[in-house]
């Protein structure tokens, strides 16, 4: 499976790091992708609440890395559309 931009979708959470911020800048350097959500990334098959005005729910289908950030590949329950979610876009 690939994202709409051709990135491979992983079915397991890859190793990642948590970003450390200061003065609006990313302070830590890492060779690993960063997970921007609170807590751990949700498991494949988990339902997640999407932060926003629509109160949507999505099912996690997998993960991919985009520009050093760990992203979630998910299917929205409201319309069946599949797309990406950043860790900051889900309620945890």
C-alpha cells in the first residue's frame, strides 16, 4: 500500500523520537522520524478522534514518514476517504 504521494505505508510503528521545542524551534536532532502526538502512536486498527470542528473518527491503516515526521494513514468513517493525519490532528 502507498500514500497518494507514493510513500510506502508501514503496518507497524517504526522507531521514532519525540520532538523537543524551544523558542518555536525544533531543538533535538535525530535520525529517526518525530512523532508529534501526545502519548504513543495509535495501533493499526485503532479508532482515533480527529481534532476539528466535525468530530470525525478514523481507523488507523498504517504509518509513513513525511519530511522527518511520522504520520498516520487512516480511513475516515464519515465518508470512507483515506488520507494522512499528523499526530497533532488526533485527540489522545
